[in-house]
């Protein structure tokens, strides 16, 4: 793959990942669509896209059924549902930063558990990243709501585990198609539980209005599922074999920044000094950890 083509496709993939946050936030705050329905539509449409793509690539339906696993589907739903419900009370930029931090923390923690020993520069990066999270969540007027922040952290842990489980897959697109298909069934069950709870009059931050479905909200969820998730992951898995692991990890540092800029330009969100400092500490700390591995 030529450098120009690699750069172009990688950029598209990062834009797709960033678009997930913006589409989710806009659907929940501007269209009246609830988080449970957004999760179901996003996961189901991503599954349909990836399954179709897998079949068009010549994979058999039997092989597709045998790919993936229910544990991977469960942590995938944990990511998708936590992501959606957290955005009821987070800006696109704050959510993306918390998600990114939790994903990286999960993967770094797994590396440490497996025997990796960070050097002094990496320890400094970890300290900076942890300081950024503490700074972002420290009580104050501009601090994000702690329950929503914790939900996004859970979503990040789910995605981190899903990524670690997928490292050994020989065909990431087919495995993702199978996992998204399984996760769509789990998402349907979750939606039914939430709908029942909402009908029974259970109302708190977790249970949004299940019946508030609009055409604009469905369009945002479909775009998130088909384009930002399905096509985005397919693009990413296509370019991943053509770059070094360190480069791939570093490239993903751009996603929270892209999300923040898009949130300002498209959704009219503000970047205050607390969020800016958290960005510098968290992204900078993770960048130091990745680039100073050797």
C-alpha cells in the first residue's frame, strides 16, 4: 500500500471513530432518541454492514457463524451501551477523552500483568495520564458528572478487553461481524429490559425515554452503526497490517482531539481550561508511554 493511500485511509478511519461520539451526543440531545434505542440501532446496523461485507469478501455463512464468541460480544455491548448512556450527560470531547483514557489504561494494565516493565519515561507518562484524569474529574463547576464519567470508563474498559481478545484473530473483520451480530441480540434484550423498566415507571439517569424515537435520531444511529462503526472498523483493520504497532497506537491519539474540534465546530461545545489541561496530560502521557517503549 502506497504511503499516500495508507495516510488517506487511516485518516478516514480516525474521522469515523471520532464521528461516533458526535453522532451519539447529537442524537441524545437534539433528536429525542433514547440511549437504549441508539445502542440497539447502532449495533444492529453495524452487524448488518459487517456481515454483508464479510459475505461479499467470499467468506461462507458457516465460517461466519463459527467466528467470534459470546464473551467478546458481551464486552462489545458493554462498550456500546456504556458509551451511549454516558453521553446523556457528557460533551463529545469529554466523553471521547475519558473513553480513550480507559481503553489505553486497560491495555497498559494488561501488558503490566503479562510482565511488561515500564522504564522511567514510561512511568512518567503514566503519572501524567493519571494526573490528567484526576484533574478532569476533580470536583468543581466544570467537572463532568461522576456517574456518567464512570459509565464512559466502563465503556472504555469494555472496548479495551474487546481489542485484547481480538488480537489473536486471523480475520478481524469476520470476527467483528460475528461479534456484532451476537451483540445485537444482547442489545435487543437490553432494550426490552429498559422498555419494561420505563413502562413500570422506573425513572433515573440510566433509564431514558425509550419511546422517544425520531427520524433524525434513527438517522444518526444508522450513520454511527454503518459508517462510523462498521465501515470505520473495516478501514482500520485494512490499514493495520501495513503499519508498526507503535505507529498504530500513536495514530489513535488523534481521535479525542478530532472529536473535540468537531464538537466545537459542529455542536457548539466549549473547551474550557480544565478539559484542555486534561487533554494535554492524558494524551501526552499516553504518547510518552507508547513512544518510549524501547
